[in-house]
C-alpha cells in the first residue's frame, strides 16, 4: 500500500513567525508549504466585510465557487485561488481581523478543512495555521506549536512592516494581535491550542535560524 504524503504541521498565534518558518522548512525538506491563514484571508477579502453574518446556506453556495490549489514547492510554493495568485491586499491587519471573524463560522471551517485535507492527500506539505495538528491533520507524524509573548510578536510585525517601507504603529498592532488571540483561542470550533502530541516551541528569545534548526532537527530525527 502506498504511504500517505509527509505532513508537518505548524500551529500558533498571529505574528509568531509561522509563515516564514513554513517557507524555510519547506525549502529545506523539498516539499510544498500551505499557508492556511491565507486561505481564510482570501475568502474574507473576496466575500467582503460582514460575510460572517450571512446564512450558512449562502456562505456554502459562495464557497462552492472557490477552488484552492498549489503550484511549485519549497520556498517558491504558490497558493492559487481559482487558478490565480492571491492579492497582496489579503496581508493587511484588517483582512486578518476579517479572516479571524469569518473563521468562527461552521460552514467556512468545514469548507476549509475539506479543501486542506484534499491538498494534503495529494501533496507532501508543511501546513501552517491554527488547527492543523488538532483538527485537519491529526494523524501527521510531525507537529509543532509555536508561541511567543504578544508584545514580542507585535515588535516582529513592526520590524517586518518597516523593512517593507510601510508605516508601523506598535500600539495598534499589539491591540490587533491581542484581539485576534482572544478570538482564535476562545472560539468553540477548532480553537487555537497545541495538539497533545505537538512539540511546543517558545520562540520569544529565539532567532528565526534557531527556530528553524530546532524544528528541522526534530523532523529529521523522527
Ligand atoms: O495566520 P493568519 O494570521 O494569516 O490567519 C488569519 C486568520 O485566519 C486567523 O486570525 C484565524 C484564521 N485561521 C484559522 O482560523 N485557522 C487556520 N488554520 C488559519 C487561520
């Protein structure tokens, strides 16, 4: 019997560095990475503000027109929606808050879970998000939960924006991170929490290289 594709799960709160780590880890392992936050952001951005108040039936119907796919592998992996790359605008703080609100809706979670499982059945993946190890890929052999102090996460986000030449308001970013933490950790379906068999990595005092080294050693040693 053919074995299932390798799945490495990375879960953790907003701004902890999951996307950067997922991209680098996928490069080291020579497999694709799946940014599931981008799936929720793309849905929230495409459907627009307030979509979380629509009926389950309407949301199901609208999501029926969405098809996510992956192209390439390693650091060059691209996530496509209906064959097109996702717009840069999904990366705004506002799109992140909309995504977090849309992510509490049962029909949206059910659709995303189905789409993510489908991708994982066909492609070896580093899958990053909030519920990869707990709900979507509970059978994954390598699970990690990254955490860091909220102020440190806000500082990292500010540094990232400044490096892109964009304005960074520390107080507003810290407040937005706390609001999303609260929403993501306390929702009733698929709340953010480590899987019982996840390796928990507190990255507050670690560099990106140190986190990558730790996770890579654990995957290679398993
Ligand atoms: O990882 P991110 O900041 O891009 O995610 C945006 C929002 O999407 C996040 O606040 C909650 C939601 N999300 C989720 O509920 N489950 C996932 N697996 C990934 C993201």
